[in-house]
């Protein structure tokens, strides 16, 4: 199967590397062409245009920043839809608005006959590198069957959650849990420090218990040791997903007070210059509050 992959960001690069390592032919395109170097060095074929990529691919994969970016890549004048036919399948790994996904999928089907598989992922850069992502899928069963072997290369499992849009709803739920977890983690690390406990030992002390989690083991030590240089994910990404949760909650008449508060705390942190930083920096919200109170 010939694959086209659009979006060489933190997740797109290692996901492409996995597909290449599995022996697939992968053509790549990115708005910033300089980000293609790493995957081209490992055998990916750089496309000069989206049209060139689509015309030489059976499956087109996207992993871009948000709903606006997906719509632009697919439906712009020279976007994906302009070159697609009913022989193509689009797989979107981006985390975007569920209702917008349903609308775009219907539009793509009407215009081109191509199927849309929404397949947001969880597991971060480490999961993308190791091929252990959890993939949440919204799709027609036949469309999913066509791309399932490719998903198996990228993740430890993929779960069919229902029709198009269902994967995005599941990812919103995932991000609500992750975001609230990492926010409480920041409070815990600051509290431990102020109480005279070695915060860097919190992840070890809690490992294997009910409070343990992958974010705690990966991000907790970075918070405790103020190791912020290596960016594995972004504050702005969590904020975007919490805002999606609020939109989904409003549409479904669901109460999400914890996620709502989390969004405002994340927005406060982002507004102070941390939007493009790793969420480990959230500990600064509480560490700096201590210093301000001492003045």
C-alpha cells in the first residue's frame, strides 16, 4: 500500500519512521519543507505538492495541529480533496472537533467518494517512536479494515468506537483525563517541595499504586527537577483539547466542571509565555505563587 503522510510535527515524524521501518513506501509533505529532512534520510519520498502526494498514494494520513489546519489541508484549492478519488482512504490522526470531523467526512465522500477514518492517538512521542500508541477509531467498518494493517504498525491496539467522529469524542475524553492529571501533578510536586519532601521521589514512591500513571512517571521527574528543555508535548495542545471538551459538553448538555477549571488554569499558564512549552512547566504556576506570597 502506498502511503502519503502530511504533517511532520512531534508525532508525524516518528509515526512516519515506523511506517518506513515496516517496509512501506511513504511520500511526505509538510508546510515547512525543512521538517522533512529526518524522514527523507530514512527513505521517505518528499512531494513537491499535496496533489503529487495524493496521486501517488492509496492512503493519505494527516497529523496536523487543529480543526482549522485539517480543513485547510483537505479542502483548500490545492488540498487533498482536489486530487482524491473513491480509491483513496483518508486517515486523520489529528485531535480535532468531532462534529467538524463528521461534516468534513461527509463533504469528502460527496465530492470524491473517498472514506474518512478519524484515528486520534494517545501515547505521546515515546508511544509514536515505539509503535505503542493507543488509537481511537471512528469509521465505517470496511474503511477501517483497509487501513488496519497500517494502524497495527503504529499502535499497540486500535479500538473501533463507532462511526466517523467517534474516535475524536474518545480522544476528547482521553485528554480530559490527561490534562486534569497533569494539573494535579503540578500541585502535588509544589506541595511536596514546600512541605520538605523530595518531590523527585514522588513518582518512585507512588509507582504501582492507584495514583500511578504514565504521565506521572514521564512528567513528574521533569517537574521536580525543572527539566523543561526537552519538549515532548505542548501546553497549547492540552488547552486546545480542553476547549474541545467544553464545546462537546455544551453540545451534549453534559457537566464538566473539572475540565472547565482545567482549561482556565491551562489558559492562564499559556498566556504567561508557556504555550509552546512542555506541560512539565505547569509546576511553575505553583512554585512562582510561593515566591509571590513571600514578597
